[in-house]
């Protein structure tokens, strides 16, 4: 059975600058979901991976000068 947290690893709603960061976490989460049996530790690991993904995406958003709630269609790229 797929862990319900997996839906939060998707990155199709993010601007490309942020999606490239999130995609690595999605790939790892999918790999762990496929390879490990369901357990409390697997759920905890996926939850912590999601927290890490969120932190790195926010760091990238800050780097590019994007506001936290910005949508893909409203962001102007600001590479530094």
C-alpha cells in the first residue's frame, strides 16, 4: 500500500528553479517506498525526508527571491 505522504513529494506545481530541487527528493522517496516494507520507521523516514525537501525548496526560493506563496505563473526568475 502506498504511503499517503507520497503525494507531497510531487513538484509539478513548483517553478522550474524549485522543481529541480524537489525532484531529487521525489526520486529518493519513490525508491524507499518501493524497496522497504511498510513500518513506523519507514513512515518516519519519509516524513523527515519531506521536511528536508521543504527546507531545501524554501532555501532555493529565498535564493531566487521568490515569495513563499508564489505560483509558477507569477514568478519572474531572478538568478543570482
